[in-house]
């Protein structure tokens, strides 16, 4: 797989990574055996960038991925996150205190069975703790040899700038896809300026851009997307209009809508790395193949125009979760 560099002085990773969240929780019931098969197949296909968080499955995801990757540890780049306390009653309690930074890192390393975390993100910014204090504590983990690089997830541009002034931030991870492009107004230009890499989570619009969600009944009863505004019945119906352009351009490349959506994200910057999550081997292989698709300038412009012609129906997160974003 072609490689990309995360920032001016960061590591090189494959053009597409694997997000771990769906392997442990969120969308539907998961199976450790099948999830392990996906991880092992990802390694075979050349994926070397794996992303997790201590909040995914309340630590389960780190244990799962850690066990699967230990035989390949020298050849993979592993990222995880802290800050949304695993096991908290609401799953969203945020803690960015220096004490918690150290405790969370040690707990992640124990679950993973690793000696070092390649990229350590603050999952959500704690509005009660100055970012300088949190990143200062994170930098101590680098000095101690427990972490190699630092990142922020869902942080506002001013916060990123302040964090980077405290200690170099290697990567910012935020939602980015054809139907979620707010980072183009501030975050990506800042990454250009400061030489920070960008990791795009939910690059397929949580599966919507694959064209497989035609109705809310296509989602499992306990699928978290049922609570998301964009996956309410009326919003799903309205947002279907966006899919035709993906399908039409896909025909010219012999590609699926998912592959076209991923190719569009990768075309926006040479340091943007999408990390789609999947539990299906066929979808994994399809995603990896998207790295070989080169959209023409006209196709890139056409997709952008379609998604700008009308507003996406629904916010990207429910109100409670949205309140914890972009601090």
C-alpha cells in the first residue's frame, strides 16, 4: 500500500488505516473471532495503521487489537486514545487532568500488552483543564518512553494551536467525509500551517455513503446510529439524494460508492489518512482497494458540488455527544 506521512516530521503509515471502534461496540453485536480475522487480514493486505481508544467497549477494543497485533508489533503503527473514561455510566465522562493522563496510559499499555503506544490522542478535550496541562502531561509520557507521538481528537483549531505550542502535535483526528466537511474551514488550513497530519474517522459517513442504509430498519435494534439525527427516518430519506453521484462516478472506475467516498477524502490532502471501521472481510478488502483509485479533477469537483448543493439533513451527533466536541 502507498504510504503517507503524518505531518512534516511524523511517521509514515499506509494510505488507509483500520478504525477499531466497530470491532467492539457501537453498531451491532460483535464477535472476537471474526474481529480478529479482520485484523489479521488487514495486516496481510498491507494495513499498518490501527486505531483504538480505551472507551471502545470499555477497554475491550484495546485488549482485542493488542492480542491480535502482538505477533506483528514491529511492523504496525498503533494509535489509541484516552479521556472518555471507559466504564463511566454515560460512557462520556471526560478527564484531562495530568494525573488521569498518566493513569490512563498505564492502563492502556497493560490491556494492550505493549511497551509503547505509537500515537496517543486525547479523545475529547476537557473544558475544565487547560490544554497546556493535559499536553504537558502527555509529553512526559514521551519522555518516559511510553508514547512516541501525540495527537488530539475533535479539538478546535485554537486548542490545537495552543497544544502544538506546548509540545509538537503529530496528528489531529476528526470526523471528515463528503457529508461532514467543517474541518475544511479551520482545522485543515491549520494543519497545513503547522505541519500536522490529519486522520479522518467516519470517512464513509458511518456507513451511509456506502449506500447500504436505505431505512432505519436496516440498522440493528441496538445500533447507536438510531439515535443520530442523520439516521432518523426523514433524514435518511432526504440524504439518499447524495448517493447517486457516488454511484455514477463509481461506474466509470468499476468501483463501489464506498471506494469513491474514500478516494475523495484521500484526494483532499496528501497527509489525510482515513481510518474506516468494518467487521466484514469483504468490506475491508474493498476499502483497501480504494487507495488505488485516482479521481479526476472534474470528478472531485462534481462530488463537492453535489454535497454543497443542498444541506445534509440532521446533525452529525446527538445533542449530548455534540456538546463535548470541538473544545
